[in-house]
């Protein structure tokens, strides 16, 4: 049944919070760039994560560790 409401109301609760997949990829790409510029080890690991989130990650499913998907 429809119940009209009037006057000021509190904001609706958003169930989806946190970082988006696009934001995470951009963050990892910037981090990867800094690692390469400073010649710090670990750049390949970040590159693997970037490829995983671009190609294999499905945001409708929970993030679960799978070593095969990350190249181990």
C-alpha cells in the first residue's frame, strides 16, 4: 500500500558502500606507476592484481582468494 510522506526526511540507507571496481583499478594503476618509477620490487604483483580486477572480477559475487587466478 502506498503511503505518502511529507516534510523533511532522513536520507535513505544505501546498502552499497565502499570503493567501486573502477576506483580500485585506478588506485592500483597509480601505485604500480610509482613502484616502477622508484624501481621498487612488487610491481609485477600489482600488475597481476590490476589484470584480475579488469578481466576476471565479478562484482556481483563476493571477493574470494583463489591463488590460481592470481598466477600462483
